[in-house]
DNA sequence: CGAAAATCGTTAAAAATTTATCGATTTCGG
DNA sequence: CCGAAATCGATAAATTTTTAACGATTTTCG
């Protein structure tokens, strides 16, 4: 309905999508924002607003949204129907995990190659030596780079990516990256999530499970 | 200084910590909120406030904070000096990656065991059959559970964990989990991060790198 | 010593996000 | 057909988070 969306709301959309797909697979045809909110333990108005932003047709009073349409609209909004190419640098455990994560295809992300210092093969996919990156990125017009190297090498890998024309970097290394203003970095920070979890757990234990 | 902290701020703390450790290793003794903010591209007041909440001694005008003290205070605040035990269920690629991620120890997290349907060995660590979990969790008083199984099995693993006395769940499966009110769930949602990245990239390309 | 520069911590304003309220619309059951 | 129940979409209030403004303190240097 409305094109703009907040960053927070954007992060909720994949949740809705997963949920709706599950419901849809269970045979649900129509679904209301109220139901989604209850099941996902979110505020009803928030869900309604989020869905209104992405839905083209809108919902109908009393019946709600048509699940299949809503799924389609969410996928479209999230760009899942518009595959983007990406490369990974760093084929350690994490890099390998991402490389063999089959689901990325459904998220519109196609990992076309992985690089590391020494070439090898993971899950049937070749790992290329790092110096092949520039050529490959420019030839295939890859704009997304995923960094999975140890923190001390992250910045140099980042610099290399920028030289190769990468515009968006998904950084799994726990360091801040310095990039030109036209390059965006999305930090994937396990420590940050862990911090939130631990903090909450601490309260939980301290309060003796009050609630 | 002040005990309360916002969730957002809490997520920034590990960033500061990584940054400060790097600087400290480079020989920096004193550091100001201004410098941190500039290097990390954050708002100066925000950084100052964040640091003020965790720092016991506070900073001094003109010189800033003593790096080593600030690091200590951050680690203490984040509970990194107070190790918590955790178990992983699901020893696929992601589970293995987490299991062999050496840095968790520095984050106050000690993964004491991993479980999966069939027992095996990863990185010198034994993977136990899932039915051993209840016994082990209760004996070792483990309160954190990490879910790395495919989405369709996440809820049942979650239920099992709750039965075992787990109080906090770090969920890497892209599904919402239903838990009793005294159990907390932290979702680690790769798709959500990817959505933010893609969305930003789209604007970037559309705007022709205006900025 | 004393003025200038840098930084701190606090208070206040602005912006973003979440939550509440309400009238309008659609379906269902009698 | 008509009233009750459910849901939508929109507007408004409340909350949270970020950013700005400012006086106070400490160091540096002429």
C-alpha cells in the first residue's frame, strides 16, 4: 500500500513470511492480522500496519487477508523474486555453513562463488583462491559480498571487495569496517544477540521467574 | 554508572568492546567517546551515554576514558567474566560452526555439549544422541539452549529444552517458538538481516549512489 | 598563572517506533 | 433482512531511541 517502511518493520517481514508459509501449508486460506499477532506474540496494530505496507490488495474486514496473495506480496516486497548474486570470502566453518545453506535461494540470494587463501571444495562447490575475486565479480556483476574471515583480516577483504565493485557487504566478522559512503555494511553480530540473551537471562534468574 | 540500558544500546556494547580491544592492542591507553564515535561512525552523544552507563569510574574531561578500565567494565557489564553453560541441538553445518567457534569463551558462553539424532564427533567434541539431553542439562544446570535444527523440528526441540529446565533459547531456525512465559527466546534471523541489506542495496542502485 | 581547547555528563528537543482508540466495512446467524 | 461480531485502516497518544544544546571540568600551552 505505502512504499516506505521502517527498518524494524522490515526485519519483521521475513517472520511473517515464514509463518504464513507454514499456515498456508497447513491449508489455511484466509488469515487476519489479529491471528498473526496472537500467534507471533506481537502487537496487533503493529502487524496490521506492517501488512498494510506490503499488501497490494489489502485485507477484508471480518475475513482478513488471502494468505497466498500476502505471501506473494511479502516475497515481492523483500525482493525474493529478484535474485541477487553474492560472493563469500572466508571458507572456514561459518563460510561453509553459509555456502551450503540451501535456503538462501528462496531469499533471493545466490552465492555464486567462495574464496579463501587455499582452494578446495566444499559441498561440491569450488572454493577459489582469493586473487580470482576481482575478475569474477566484475564479469558477473556481483554487488553483494559476504565476509567470513577472522576479524584481523576483515578490513583488507572489505577493501578488496570495494575495489571489485561490491556495493553491499554482509559482515560476519566482529569488527567495524571503514567503507566509502556509497557502500553499505550490514553487521551480523552474534555477540550482540548473545548479549541481549544473557542480559535477559540474568534478570530472569534474579527475579526468580517472577512472571 | 546507571544500571538500566536500552536494548539497542546493549547491542552496541560488544562493538565498543571489540573496537577498544583492538585499539588497546595497538597501544592506546586513553580514549574519548568522541574518538570512538568518529571511528565507529556513531553519534557522539549516544556513545558517551552508552559508555557512561557501563563505566564505573567514568571518563575525565580532555583525556577521556582509561581504555583498560573501560574494557573491564564492558566485559563485566556484558557478563563475559561470568561464564554460562549452553547446549546446542542440531549438529549440521551451522551447529558445527557454532560448536567450533572458539570465541564464545570470551563472550562468557561455554558450549558444554551438542546433540543430534546420530552421535558423532566434531572438532574433537562429541555429539551426543538427543535423548541424553535431559540428564545432562539437569546435572550440569545448563540454562541456555541453542537451536540449530531445520525449522520443522525447532518447536519440538524447544519443548524438550523447556522440559530440561532451559530458561533462555537462542533460536537459529527461522520459525517462531511457543514457550512458557518464563522462558526467553532470542531469534537469530539471517533472513531479516539479509532483508535490510537487500533493501538498502536496492535504494543504492536506484538512486545511482547519490551520496 | 590564565586563557583556550577538548571532553564529560546532563538536560532538553527531535525523531522513530510502538501501542491505543475509533469509526467503517464485511460476514454470519437468526 | 437485521443486528452482532470480527476485522480493517486511519488517526492519535505513549513510549523509546536518537540527536542537539549547554554548562562544568580538566589539561595544555603561551
